[in-house]
C-alpha cells in the first residue's frame, strides 16, 4: 500500500524477574553500605556495556571511593577532612546509584519499533504506481480528469539495496520521473 509500516519487534514484556532481582540487590548493597560497595554497581555497568568510557568511570569511581574511605580513619575523627570525605562518599553513593539504574534500565528496555524503510512519504505518493492528479482545465467539470498514464503505468523494478533507505526512495522517484519524461507528449501539448 502507501508507505512503510512499522515492523514490530518480538513481543517483550520488559525485563525478566532475574534482571530485576539483580538490579534491586546491587542498588540495596550500594545504598545500605553508604557507598562502600558502590564500585560493585559500576563494575556491573562496565561489564554490561563493555565500552572504554564505563571502564574509566569504574576505575575513577574506585579510586575516589578509596580516597574517601581513607579520610574516615579514627585519628581524623572530628576533623573537617573526615566530614568532607563522608559527604563526598554519600554524594558518590547517590550519583552511582542514579547512573547504575539509568544505564541498567535503558540496557534492558525493549527495542522500539523498527521501520522497514524511510519514515517520510509525500502526501498522495505511492511506490510503483502512477497517481491521479485532478485537472481543473478538463471539460468534465470540477471533478478529476482522465488519467493519461493509467493504461501505461508500469511498476518500478526493485533496485539493489544501497546503504541508506532514503537513497532507495530517491532512486525510485527519479526512475519514475525518467519513465514519464521519455513518453510521448500528451494530446494538446506541443513538442519541446
């Protein structure tokens, strides 16, 4: 018919119970340990995503975690450095928890609809068929006139798939336009 129809992905009801259980356990461990085990959440993200950025975030967070924990020594009790270290550890806990939940939820989210072709189609345009355009100058009155291409319309031959879907649409439009321009002039029209 006209245009492309979204192709639904296989039915996915969301993350499994195991994924949710792991998410809850890691979040609970991070929050209940006041950030002492925040590195576990970042390690999970780094393993799950397997990219350089998340591994760097994991190592940076681990170093910051150890630095904050060294300020919590008994000999520094009551000193401003201990208070700053604890505040930074709690802020790190909140940031790591939010980042972990965001990445984990996005990672296990079902994929959106996949389109089989271009998303934009001009109004009234259909692949491989000639369209009837109303002609206000016909003697038949205000209705649409006869379609001179109806008897000679040929479907557009399929084209090998290039890298982008938009290229297919443009190529098909150009092929159709080329076919129309090669035909003989209509009655009442002079040659060029």
